[in-house]
């Protein structure tokens, strides 16, 4: 199993943040199927202010490239992602069009 941590910002607007959270309380079934179908076994998203933090646990075959290719061919995922851009904004220093940014682990208590 692999674990990935990613970050993304929301637009700093209380109404939009509330709407974003409402969508994530009722994620479309096709989106959940797509996530699971890509090999993501567990996913959690946390928020503080307008900053989001995602933890994903995946099977060993998971790859971001495979997930991106699957997403491009799924019209419902494309619809969801377009809708989410209403609420999201790229992190400072992100590449154009980049959403979730992979974080580097800098500490582990073992």
C-alpha cells in the first residue's frame, strides 16, 4: 500500500466553502466509483480556513498518470472537476491548471 498527501486551496469565500463541503457530503456515485476503480482504497480531505489537505491510501498498482487518463475519458469526472474549479484555486507556485499538489514528507515518528 502507498500513501500520498496533497494540498489545494479553496477560494476564500465562506459561501463557496460551505457549498464545497456540501458537495463532499454527497459525492456523486460515479466519482466514488472512479476513485475506487483507480486503486484508491482510502481518501480523506481535511480543511483549515481555505486550505485543503488530502490523504490517499492506494494499492501498489496505483499511479497518478493512470488516474489522469481514466479521468479524461470519464465525462462525469470531467463534469465534477469543472464544477469543483468553481470553489478551488491553485496553490501559489502551482503549474497552470494544476489542482492538488503532492506534498513531500519531511518527518515521520517511527
